[in-house]
C-alpha cells in the first residue's frame, strides 16, 4: 500500500437507482466492522463521515432519461474535491456507497489528482453491469447505469465534465471484470470505446486468477495509479443478496476473495470504492459483512 492511512468517505446515494435502501449502505458497512478490520491490518483509519445528499422526496425529475441529474452532479463534484484532497495528503481514499453513480465523483477526483501529478490513471471495474449507458441508450434513465461511460467521456456533458475536463480515464486503461448483464444499445458504446472486458463467460473459461493476472500485467506496463471500483452485485446473489440489481451467475465467495487478494499482491492499488450495498434487501447484514471482508482482502488480509 502506498499509504498506511485509510480515509473512509461515505456517499449515501440512492438517486441513481430505482430501488430504495442503498443510501444506507455506508452505515451497513460501518456496522459490519469496516474500521475495526482495517485497524487490525495495521492501518490508521480516518472516517470523514458522509457527503450530504438531498433526499429523493425533496426533488423533482426534470428529465426522465437523466433522473435527478442536478443533485447527482452537485454531490459528485463534492465527492471529487474530497477524494482529491485525501490523495494530496498521501492518504488512501476508500469510498463507500451508495449506488454506483458515486463513481462519477470518485473517478473525477482521482483523475484530477493524477493529471496534476503527471500520473497515468487506470480503473478496474468489477461489476455485473457495464454501466456504460448514456442518455440516448438508457432504458431506465437511472444514472447508476452511466458512470463508466461518463468517466470515459461519452454521454451528457454535465456528467462527463465534472471538474471541467473529459475523459477522466482512457478506455485502454480500463478493465471490466464479471460483467454478465448488458443492455442491447449499451453494447454499441462498449464496442465504440473498446475497454478490456472479461465477462463471466470468460472467467468460467479462463479462471479468475488468469483474468486478473492479465489485467494487472496490462496495467503494470502503462498505469501509475490503479483505482478499483467494486460493485457488490458482481458477486452471485447466493453470497451477497443485499444488492439493488442482483444478477444470477456471479462471482463465487472464493473467486471474489482471490480476485482481491491478487490485486493486493501486486501492491499497486491506490484507491478503492465499494458500491450498491442495500441492507433493506439483505439478511442480517450478511452482504455488508461479506463486503467488509472483501475490502480486508484487497487491503492485505491473508489466511496465513
């Protein structure tokens, strides 16, 4: 790890999705012992609390193809500024959500830091969904399905130009792992941008260790700062039921931990976010507990 100080930033966002409850994700992760697990690994932990987000009931939808756009952009800017300041202090930002629209802000802040420090930025996106829709392709208007395309510079300008520049990350420095649910028109965006994509079918054929080894080898040659964006719905619902958009056939318990352990072994991760933890749909906080154990794995916890 580049730093022994981990700064936790909560982003209780549920405006990017249809199902409610994911705004309680940061609290669920804290209750599941996130801080204590990190401290047992030897980290000093700072909890910066949560970014303030106006509740859905206080707002109106003005564009059904971009639901709650203005509040998502406003809070993304706040998160971006916070993440950038954490990196400037030499600390490790750990963003916990909240739906995956959080990544619009986190990635913007990291990218801004990398631009100012002449660092090449790469993103490992672990998710059941590609999150590469735009205003033109979205079937739902939910912005949690757009953060990766926005980060790579396509879509509504308010989303792509948070902090005033685009793209935040280049497609050749972006890898998707665990994808298994992609909207038809969204596939056009994926083929246009052409990031590295390993679907669950690829993982079945190659094995998770070979997949992440290939990604890390690719990144080692051309990336200085690796950000991992982990959506809990990448994991099979039998392991983590507490997510807003579960998709059968996901990563197993051991595949998930091996994936994270392999990333930790490379010693190259510089920031992390965990999204889509929904305690309303969970069973006795089972999914949040699993998510905190996964975070511990990527931060260095081992069996022996």
